[in-house]
């Protein structure tokens, strides 16, 4: 589908796509797709106030009923999957299968959250006092601010929104200014679900604000937005986290990874090659879970590098909408400049680069570049600095302890993996003395995550948590209650009152 067909299929009018102050450009060819209206910062107080009013009504709706709205959202996403996936490709530059796959993640979290809406369980706790019962209950907290990045323009919102909604919280979404159209399309899809759901959904239950940093700062600074879920770089997290903490808010931070794979001597090399290539070059290396560091045992390094060079040389680069393309564009020219600068720095530190050439032939424009494989003499400062691009640094090791130390010796810590057929190595890697990342895999790459498991857990932030497992607790507050059903009021030993 061309871009006008995609936008029409998703319900956009010409008036919505023109006359605004924010130019939306496609990474595919750099062309301007739309100019849309931004949210004035002066209106943010009203947006937040509307969410607070919605909270008063939505928290009183029974949780399974709230889950029904999310179920309807899943249905609407299924109906719009092809069109929304195509818009992800147009606006974020992902190849077609990845655009569709991202929408499928949205559908999956809706399915998960519907079941979760009937499982917001608390514990019954044994009391030390006779005739008493203790229990915990989970309550919604209020509006959730979601700040998302360009590389997953729709999935991240759904991970947060599906759980926040079933927990009883309204949502205010500030998408990346690079990908606002996909966000607006999601709001149209949600509006159809709300129309089917009925009057139990209050006005302002889910809102979207479009703009740059100042709009996000208004969310981060507001005491009326008790939860901020932000996805982006560790630099961004280091700004958002302290500001939210200073007002006693709660942060859910999903940040950078600079993720590593250890390849042990016993590894199935053919399987490892497939895992490496998929993880390192998928989405043109623009995932927080992309593989960026390869730590290979010295005895197999030469063989593995040759296999990787052959695989890299065969990767089709070009228009992500075309069948057979595996590598699409970087998000913009600034990202391309960042990548070429990182390669120059790595070379100055003794690295040997394979690939990494800018591509201008047989592409429609945009920022296209070959994925780069860089053999490094060690873990230099450039290697420790995450570059959001398809660069894979290769280093060697002698002992497993050395490999784990290299894996952990970076400030980022999202995902990690080891390829080995040795059970002792695998279990050591997964133990408390192994990987320090929130995700640790064996014989599978670091890229991506399933909805059933909580995503994230960076070591710097203490562990952001989105999506599955018990992530719902991040959107609620725990209340412990004690009921005295006896005829006595127990006091502390030795204490009495005469009344």
C-alpha cells in the first residue's frame, strides 16, 4: 500500500494531515508525509485534569469489565493489523514483517491483559493476633504517562495501556515526535473499541499529546501523574527518573541495552550465526534489545567471524516495503552520522571494520548503510557506548569468568545471552554470579521478548518492568488491611487504658 492508501484505511482525514507545525518524514525516502498539529504546553494542565476526572470514574468500574474494553481493543487491532503495520513501516522504516510483528505484540498484550483483569490477586496473611485477619488489596494509582520512542512506535504504548487500563488507570501518551502518525492511528482504533464498549468508559480515559521535549517534561513534572513509563536511552532515563522521584512519583523505565552474546567453544555455530545476524541487524540495529557486543572464545573466533562476514555480505538492503528486503533505513541522517562516527572511533581504538559503507544505489533515499562487523582488541570506551545502529563489536575471551566480566562491564544492562551446550556454563550464566541484565537467554539471541515475561530490568534503574508476569503491580498500589472480628482490642504487651 502507498502512504495515502494506508492513511485513508486508518481513518485519517486530509485536515488532520496538513497545516500543523510538526513535519512527519518517512525514513524510507526522507519525504514529508504529513504536517500535524502539536499540543501546546499550556494545554497540558487541562489534559492532566481531564485524566484525573476520568480516574475517579474508571477506578470504580469492576476490573473484569475494564478487561472487556481491552478485549475489544484487541479485536480492533486484529481488524487493522495490515494497515497499522504498513504505517509502522512507513513512519519507522521497519521491514513489512517487523511492522506486522509489532502490531501482533499489541494484540498479544491485549489477550494477556484480559485474563489478568480477573487475576489482580492479593494475599491473605496470617495474623499474630487472635481473632484477626490480614489481607492485601491492590488499588489503581491514577493517570499513567507513557513516553515512547520511535523504534517501537505502537507496541510500547500497548504494553503499558493494556495493563494500566485493566488496573483502573487512565493513560496519557506522548509518542516520539518522529512517529506521531502511528500513535494517532492507535487512538482511532481505540476510539472504535470504546464506542463498542459503551458509557462505562469516561471521557479522557486515553489521551494523546503530540510535541517535543517540553510536552514530555510537563508529564514528568506533574504530581497529578503518579506513574511515568518512559522508553528510550539511558541518558533520557537519567533525566526522567530523578525528576519523577523528586516528586515521589513512580517510574517504569525501559532504557538502553548495549546487549552482549557470549559464544562458548561448545556452541552450535550454525545456530549462533542465525541468532547473531537476526539480533544484530534486525530493525537496522535500532532495538533496545539489539545485539551490539559479541564475546567469542578465542578457539572459535576466526571461524565464527568468517561465517558472519559471509552472512553480512548477503544481506539485502533497501526499501523496507519490498519483499525480500532484510535491512531497511536508519531513522534519519543524524543516526547515520552517529554510526559512521562510532566506526571511525572504533578504528582509532584498533578496531577492524567489515561493512559499514553508506548505501546510495538502489534505495529510494533516506539513511541506508551496511551493517558493520568490527573486530576489537578489547572493550574500549566506544564499545561501552551504545550506538543505536547496526554495529556489532567482536571480542575474544579465554575463560567463562572473563567473558561474564566483559558482558557485565558496561553501564547498560537490558538483555544478554550465551550460546553453549555445556549445562554448567549455561547455569552459571543464569546464576547470581552470571549476567547482570534483566533478560538472560541461553541459545537464543537477546533481541525481542515474549509477552508472558516482564520486559526490562536494567541494572542501572533497578529494573523497569512492562508487559507480562507481575508487571501489573507497577500500575497499582498495595494496601494491607487488618480486620478484628474478636471481642477484644489487643494492645502492646504491658499497655492498658482505663476508660
